[in-house]
């Protein structure tokens, strides 16, 4: 689960930083609280979220290989826009964003 915690941090930290005015301590506490609640989700929801995060990670690696000339390792905003074209993936992304927003203190 440590791997998925890092993926969640990579994918959604910039979104949360923009949302909470670059308050890194608050973003870290939100991510920690979310990860604690993620461990309490039922098994099917955990599997769906982990598969979605794994999909984002694999597509990010694919983008890194394709766009190697940009010398950039974080293509997650592009991938989220690409995934928003598919309703199921968009729902998963909105679910994760809503849960992250709920864990703000």
C-alpha cells in the first residue's frame, strides 16, 4: 500500500496545493488522513482505486517514454484530462478528489 500512497501523493498533491494555497503541511495531513480512511474501505473499492492508480502510473510511464525530450516525470495532469474522456475513469477521479476534499481539517 506504500506504493499506492506515493502514487496518490504524486497525482493529487499539485491539485491540493492549488486548492489550499500551497500549504504543504495541510496537504500532507489531508493525504495521510485520506490514506488512513482508504485502508478502511471495503476490498472491492480498494481494488478499484488501486487499479485506477496503477493505470495512471502506467500511462505516466508511457508518456515519459514518448515525451522524453521534455525532461519531465510528472504527466499526471495530462493523463487526468485524457482519462476524463471516459466516464468510468472520470467518476473514479471525481470520487478521489471529493474524498480528498472531505479529509481537510
